[in-house]
C-alpha cells in the first residue's frame, strides 16, 4: 500500500482517463512481455517486507510516532510508513540466490532490528513484530492515527465512497465472537505481515504463482501468530478475515482475497482480471511513459490477493515479474521469520519445479481458510482426494519436500536443515506463535500486558517460538 500519490479527491473525468491508460498499459504488458530481452531475464531474486508496530516501552500500547521514528532512523530504503501512525515497514535489499541465502537474510534483519530498537528507545518506545498487536484497542484505530501520506487518506475516502458511506461491519467468530461497526479503513492497520517477494524467470512465473497458491495453507498453518483482536480469542490467524473485511467495498468483488483461480496460461492473466473485474479505486494520473506501467501497477496495488503478481524493473529498465507471497504474519521472532521464508521457497520451488498436479483451486482455497481458522488443527484436502491432519502432512511430506526444493534451488543442505528444523520443532511441539499466546493467557489469568511483555523479551532475544516458556 506504500506508493504515494499527489491528490486525495478525484472527479469522474479522472476515473475515465485512468481507465483509458490502464486499458492501454494492460495491452502493452502482453506485448512487452513477449519481447526477447524480457524473456531472457532468467535470474532469480528475492526480497522481503516486514511490517511492525511501535509501542510504548512500558504500557505496550500503540505509539503513534512513525514520522518521528523514521526521521531519526534516517534510511528510507530500509524503513517506511504504513497505514497507522504506530505502524512501520522494514524492507530488505534484493538478494541473489546463494547457498547461505537465509543466513544473509537473518544477518540483514538483525542489523535492521538493532538499529530500529535503538531508534525507538530514544522515543521511549520499542518495535514489536506480531500479526496483531495483543494490546491494541478499537479506540486506537481512528483517523487521528492515520499516517500522513496522501495515499492513505485517498484510500479511506474512496473505499467509504464505494460503500456509500456505510460503516464496515466486522464479524469474526472463533473461540470468542467479535462483531462491531467501524467508520473508516483503519481496521486494516491492526494486521501486520511478513511479505516475501520472489522474482523469477518469466517462463517460470506462472508455475511459481500457482505453486504459491497451492502451498499457502500449509505455510500458514505452521506460522499462525494472530489469535487475538481487542482482547478476544478468535482465529489462529485472525489477520486473514480482519484484512479481508477491513477494506471491503460495496460490490461483490473482494479486493483482499485468495483470488479467483490459478493462472491458466500466463501470469499476466491477473492483470487482465484487474482491468475487467475490479473498479478503479485510486485514479491518480501519471505523466509517465506507458512502458513504465504506472497505472497498471497502482491499480494492482489496490488489489490485495494473498498471492499477488507484481511488475518491477531491473537497473537497466527491463521489466520483470515477481510474486508477492502475502499470507504470513509478522513474528514471532526474526529467526522464525527467516525459517518461514526458507519453508516457503523450498516448498514452492519443489512444486513449481516438479510440475506435479495442482490441487483443485477450491480445495486449496478451503485449506487456506481452514488453516487461518484452526492452524495446526486443520484437516487438509490433498491431491489424492483424501484428507490428512496438518501436522502429519507437514512432518511427513511438506518439510522433506521443502528441503529437496531448497537444495535444488541452490541452498546448501546445512543451511536448509538449520532453518527448516525450526519449522519442524514448531510443528512437532505444536507451539506456534498463536498457541503460545493462548497458552500463556490461559496460565496467567488472561493477562494480556504481561503476555505482551514476555513476548517482546523472547522476540528481542531472537529465540524461536517453540523454545518460549509459559
């Protein structure tokens, strides 16, 4: 959601001009991506975005100071604003594939984390990685806490306009029930994610995209970390229904969704679907060459599929496709985050590289929402037509396949096992971030403040969640 725009109010003429340019750029995408210099771009690259909360160092309540934090942090390449004034996003450099890729990523994240915590300390605050901040309250999510970027004000205005001014009706039923009305888009800021960017050779992009969809459920089941919202225990990954409902518009097409199907022949089908099925939300007109695809990229940026293709450019200006895997929550620790990335790349590459039969899309979708709701207690549908407990499939099939995928991908066996073993131990002990939070509260009279304090201590020590005591 981070691309800035110049205006917050638009006319019907703005929408018409934007749609014309969007139509032209969508057609040009097809033509440009058949060009030889794009087709020969066969380098893999990876990058990451990690969203975080700024909290008061003592109360662990949201600290709406991201502008002050970013001024002190003073590195816009590494840290940027998010929707709420208590949210920030960290970005990593782009990595090439090396045998020690995840150790390099881990080192990069640690360096950024240490600088971020030192910066926050100067403001009597600290940084916390958690899919949903446990201490968050509904009153924290008003427009007085919206960040200063024009994009966010415009987004709020246009979503409410599309809803004809009706409030958002949030309904999530889990162990507890949460039902409330909210007058703006700020509910979305309660959800913080770890987003993986996978730039692939064009000829493999469709397979990588489809494999990402298929493996979303097992990745999510092993990584759930958002069981609480406003003090209520809901889904294992409450962030999923929260985000989907928070930016709901008045029409039947969800802008946050699992998508409408696999790509059949070409990854660019998603951009045609963007044009044909989704109304323009932010009609900001750019004075740029059509081959920069500014309008297609902005429109795509207002559609948040849990697996989303993106258009980018290398240093020579040649366009490329990358897949953004958006399913995973922030946290619990940096080492858990890196392990989640290793699991994704290994499992996704295994299925994309082996060209195995895809699980029926509707079954993959059902798996995903069941994983969000139940975590490791999910029963997965699989390609043989049978159902299996998530824990069984993760330990007996998915983790060995992920290791094979990483080794084929060029990651050393030692590196693969180091990080995948963290997933193995997490699944074996059944101590995901979500389960640790719920178990701590059960043992400690539902003391959310104390739970958040202990969570922050373990996180700052970079201890994997399966080793966290209760």
